[in-house]
């Protein structure tokens, strides 16, 4: 399937769109999804202890036929409307024998909702299937009823999931060079995967996970902050900048807990800042790249040399602090 998929947060996106220069060979959507899923797997499972909201994580990614335009979906044969898009190696899903293109029929006996025949491209069916998994106990055996191949008999595969942060990540197809979050779904612009390697993208994904860990959406809403026109000014703008800095600092710890050298965040903002200031996060609500790099460097200097893994930084306490 090609770069047709549209995510729900097209409507939520607050990051400016950047025109794409010609690219020799853009990666396929599946390749990009696989890269993002691998990064998200590391970050969400290694930092489960820092997340108040957790969910069972399997290492498999789902997609549904109504995430694609009808003419694209009509070109294939599908075992079921919701399918396993990819299975990361060495994860619970892989160990249980779940396979790509398996149709997902039920989660712990609850049938996966069928797509509504609206004719519109939507993530709703995929999200409903994910939600059935998210509400299950984080470490309990997870029975998935699947169909392998068109017309095959249903069978059950039981996955032994691990706890992870309750945040979904998805690639936003198109030219968007940024990332944004509504608190539950983090969307990462497909263009990032053409410009940056996985370590660099991990910095961006960790920043977005930092927003979720620190409950920024809920805290900004509680503070009466407005999104949209003029939201960059005054108290609104100040609170956005405050949460952006918090997400940068937390993101460095999330990287570190997941096995990356957290200084890659400092390097990223210092060296890629010019590329990014023109697009990703360009607005009055984000500090300059040089300031971001310096702030992360100062924060990391406060981490004890013998900090355990996962390290739970004092910064985590801010998730319950009102924004003023
Ligand atoms: Zn941010």
C-alpha cells in the first residue's frame, strides 16, 4: 500500500507544513511504519514505570482497510478488515507466532468492530481494535482470534504482552515535517524518515512521549489554554513554551532509559536545528534549537552518574503540577 493513508490528526495538526524537495527514492509506508514501530517499542516499554497510563504491548502493529482510499483497498485480498500490518522481531507477538497480514477477528473473545461503510478514509476501525487491546490487563495473557489467509478457519494465538506507555504512534503520510500529539496518538510526519536516521527520529518521538508522560494535554486544558489562532501569544504562548521545554528534558531521560545515549538529543538540536527551525516546531511556542540543546545539556548534568534504569527523574513530579 502506498503513501495514501491519512491519519485523524490531520485535523489536529498544529505544526506548519513544509514543501517537500524532490527525493530520489522515498521509503515505502511499510518501511517507515516499521522504523517508527521499532523506536516506539523501545521507548514505551522501557519507560512503562514513568507512565501513569499503561497498556499491554505486543510488538505488532495493526491497520484497517478503511485507512486507505477505496481504490487502493480494492486492489488486494484481505483476511479481515483489521489486519496485522507488521510484527517486530524478538517481541511477544513474534514469539507467539503472530504474522503480518493475519486478520484480527477478536481480542479476548470480544469481536473487533467492522468498518462503517461511510466511504471515507478513517482510522476509527483500527483505533477501535487497538482500544480492545489497550483496556486489557498489562501483563495478562492476551488471546487474539485471527484468520491467516482469505477464507481460512479462525484460530487463537495467545500473546504474553509486556507493559508499555499507553500512547499510540503513527506515521502521517504526506509532506509534513513534524510531529504532534493529542495526548493519545502521536503523529510523526513521513518526511522525517527521509531526512533523519532512526536515532535522530528517536529524539523527536521521545519528545512527543515526554508530552504524554508529563500529561501536557490535560494540564494545558486545565489551565484554560486555547489552541489555534493567536494561541502563541501572552500566557497561552508562555505555557506552550514551558511544556515544550519540559518535553525536551523528559525526552532525554526517556531515550536514556531505552538504551540510547541521551546526549543524542543535545546533538540533534544543535546540529539539525537549522533544518528543523524552518519547519518542525517552527513557531513562537517553541524555543530556538540552540536554547533547547543547552537546556537538555544542563538537565542531564543533574542525573546521578550511577542512576538506575529506568531512572525516574524529579522532573516527573511536574505531571501533577498545575500550569499557571
Ligand atoms: Zn512538543
